[in-house]
């Protein structure tokens, strides 16, 4: 069997947005990096592409909304105007909305204050009255609609973002390499430290690639998204988290002129993103107990999305959906958070092994910075930090403390933002 040796400071297992963002940031610090990918595309490639701080998160974690706005501005500096597009989003106010128009105005006033970094020349939200809304969106249901909240946000095609991010990471010749792998063959461990990873490369002759650091300890980061548990199991360490499944449906045709944000029967946001010749509706947000490779959308999830779309259409007829996709979000057990999470597996005997998840696609650069900073402070890297900011990371090994911290943030946000009722 043909063998290839790769000398690297950092080995990243996974090839989603978190892995590629980490590789890009590592290259900026002159860290030799190898991406070990296995086609882990389920989460990033199934994202809505709606890059926004999410105003509905204000009552849970106000600090994260502000930070996400800043992270959006970082993405724009990298890729605007090449692949990011500003789109108008309309939130029709009617019977299905969980709050009154006055309540939404209070919410978005606070949102505008916190997210100035995201908007650039967009400006603040504004109100569209019923008459104007009917002209803007003739396919929207007319009965019982008061008007709409209007706000501009950035959107991106996730597949294009992944391609461009990898291109930026690989641009630094010799610093970042990518290996498409079939499996992790073996791991050499000495005194609780991974010294070498041997993988089988996806080639006709199934060659072996050995990854090791010839000038110090190897840093190994598991960024495999919903397959994080599979990688940990292969390395013999336990990890505890839950998965949320997000199903999206695509309906052929042109329904709206702008993006429409509405609400499902459970009161959660559902994005209706009009793309070229197709309307993307979703996602759902349901608990998933099985393996990500064996996911099948339930009739309940499909009905949830179709009913949500019918509820806002003047013409209730829908064509058969042409495509169905799904993604997953990793949630730490007992902590319902959208913040980045980093686990260190030193308590399981592998001190230079970490797992991470960005929480949201827009936070991939943030979790990459935090991962490199944590690895540096733990002694696995010696490269200086380039991006300066205050970390908001939640260490997955500190469940009780994190749960108390998020409860405090939620209470503080509730006190700051008092919804007015008519």
C-alpha cells in the first residue's frame, strides 16, 4: 500500500463550515494544517443561507445576538460583494404571529440597537402598511393581515460559501492541505497525547496517509458536525450532546418578491426564501435521537412546513415539492444554546483532542478563533492571535456553570426588553 507522510501542526477531522473556517484562520497564523474530510456535508450544505443574528434569540441570549451581528460583518469583509446578497425580509403580522405589531416594534427597536455591525447601509427596520404590502406581495393572504415588519438581511448560497472558504484556506500553498478519507485506520497515542493519525485516503489504490507533527505536539480537532460522536467513538472517548433536525422543503415556482418570515404552529420562525425558480421553506427544529445517516423526514415535519406555507398564501394550492433536504444542529445536553461549544477530551485521557461546533453557520469564524486561542493557552500551539475580541465560548465540559450563566442572561434580557401589549 502506498504511504504518504504529512507534517502538520493541526489536524482537522471534518469538512463543514467549522472545519474550513478553522483551517482558514490557522493559515492566517502560519499554522500547518490538514483537513481530513469524509463528505460530512449534511449540515452546512443544508443550511438556509440566511445569515442573520435572529431577533427571536434576543430573549434567550442578547449578547449572542450582538456578537452574531459582528460575525456577519466579518463574513462580509471576506466575501462581499462576490457571494453575499442583501435581501428584504418581510414578517407579515396576522393571526399566526405570536406577538402584536407593537410587540414586534419593541423587539426590532432593540434588535436595531444591538446589530448595527450587520446592517451597513441597510438601515433600521420599518413598517409596511397593509395596502403597500398587498402591492409588494400579491400572493400573500390578504384577510386579517395588519401589515408587515420589513428588515434587510444578508443571504448566501451555502455551497458557494463552502467552495470560496476552502479556496481561501488552500490559497496559502503548503500551509493547508485537504485529504479525502475513507476511514481513520489507526491512532498512535503516547502518555495521553495523539502523536500520529493514519487514515485511508479515498483513491483507487486506497493509499495510507500518516499525519504527525515533526516539531512539537499535534493538535487534533474534531469538527465533524452531527458525526462528532462517530469520530469520538473511533478515538475511544465519550461525548454527550443531542441533535436537532432541520427539514427544508423546496417548492417549484415564484411565490414572493422578497423573503417572507412567518411562524409555524409552535410559534417558531419559518423562513420562506424565494430563489431562482424555487421557494425554500424551513427549517423545522425537532429532536432527533438516531444516527444522522439514517434520518428520514416524518409526515409530521412535512405537514408542518406545507401547512405553514398554505397559511400565508392567498391561493392555498401548492405544487408537489421537488426536493427535500435536511440538516442537523448539535446541542449540548442540558444547555439549549446557539453559542459555539468546544469540548476538550483531556478528562477522557486525550489531552490534545478537541471537538467543536459553531452553533450557527455565521459563528464559524468565531469558534475557529476561540479554538485556536484555547489550544494556544493549553500549550498545543505557539502562534500569536491575529483577531482580537472577547470570547463567548461555552465549554461543553462545564454544563452546570453554563446552564446557570445562560439562565442569568435570559433573565437579564427579559428585564431589558418588556413587550408591550395592545
